[in-house]
């Protein structure tokens, strides 16, 4: 028996990175995947990858998780196709890094909309259907939501990801009476297209910081997706409101010289 057999799973941000890895893996675990992304072509390519492996996936149309109507239509398309929703994996996000004294307010607001408001909109749109299925929500936080950084100036990102972790706990509280579980997975530094373009770029100081990750490597999308499969499967049926950190130990140790 596959771990997500027959579950209808909405996953946002499936064009690339962790979202693509999640869509491919969830389908391999037997889920019926409903993907979506602003980068629609990429999400359709993910759907093709899944179909080639014999999995089931649907990508209804371009998805903008910051737009209330777009999210509502996405949920309706999933219901039309599969008749219900069991898992919502709010993965999509976009960020603008800058120091507080130079960051335009518009960039702070952009990041909050893309990383926090989007999760709330997605959870709300799917909520009544999760009540029916006694389903679950998985959000994506970050170690940025847990601690500050001397290297990466990111007030907007820290605020939004801290907000996602707090929002998830409240979703767990409000969902418990209906049998809805809500959990968060918080990646550390993961090698994806989005992060390779900025934090992991050759000349970025975060690249140097990455050498000090206790488990001696930057994470992969699959490292995060392994945790996601567990948290959304029935194996985690007694787990709600948690924040599972996937960071190679990065956030748990103080800076220091390795032996
Ligand atoms: N990569 C890391 O190191 C890292 C660390 C901590 C947390 N995260 C989080 O993991 C999640 C996935 O990030 P990733 O690393 O795969 O990044 P990525 O940039 O490679 O992928 C993000 C995807 O989300 C899509 N997206 C962005 N805004 C959207 C919108 N408004 N509507 C629909 N789709 C949208 C993008 O087009 C892209 O396909 C994000 O929430 C990110 O904040 C990443």
C-alpha cells in the first residue's frame, strides 16, 4: 500500500523546486495531485513528468496564490475533477531580501502577500472541504521564521515565515474539532532554482555560511518532501500543530569551529 494512496492533494508552486519534487513524489505515493503555479508551463511540465511515471496529476490553469479568486477557482477545479480534497500543501512562495533601512515598503508587502497571506487564502478556500474529509494542511515555514540572521538581511521573510509557523498552530487549534491536522515543515538551506539565484549564488556570503551546516551539506528538495510525505500521511495521524525543521542541524547549534 502506498503512503498517500487515493488522497487528493493540492500542492502550490509545482513548476519547480520543492513544489515539483513534492508533486512527483506525492503522485508516486498514490496521491491524485492538483498542482498549480504562476509559471504555468513549468507546472504543466511537472504534470507530464508525473503522467510519464504512471501517476495522476492535474494542473487546472495558472495559479496565483496571492489572488483570492485564483485560489478559489483552483480549489473548485480540484473538486470538479476528484470530488474532494484530503491534503493541502501550501508550498508556493516568493521573497524579496533587503535591509530594513533600504527595503521599499512595497517589497515588504510583496513578501508578506506571497509567503503569508497566500497560505491563509489557501487554507481558507479549502477549509470546508477538509472538514468533510477530515483532511490535513501542510505549510512551509523556514528557519528564517525561528531565528535572525547576521548575514542575510530579511525582515520581510522572517516576519512572513514566523507568521506561517504561528498561523499553522492556530489552524491546528481551529481544525482539531473537525479532525483537520495542520503542520508546518521548516526548511533550512535547500538547493532549489529560487535560492540558487540569490542566497546560493557564487558571491553570496550565505554560501560560505552553508559550509557550517552540522550535517555538512545544503539540503535537497527531497529532504523536505520526505518530511512532507510523513506529515500528510496517516502515519502522522496523532501529530498536529508541529513545526518540523529540516535543516541538517543548522538552527540547533551555535556558530563555532568544527573538529
Ligand atoms: N530553498 C530554500 O532554501 C528554502 C528555505 C526555507 C523555506 N523555503 C520555502 O520553500 C517553499 C518552496 O520554495 P523553493 O525553494 O522550492 O523555491 P522556488 O522559487 O524554486 O519555487 C517556488 C515556486 O513557487 C511559485 N510561486 C511563487 N509565487 C507564486 C504565486 N503567487 N502563485 C503561485 N505560485 C507562485 C514560483 O513560480 C515557483 O515555481 C517556499 O515557501 C520557500 O519560502 C525555501
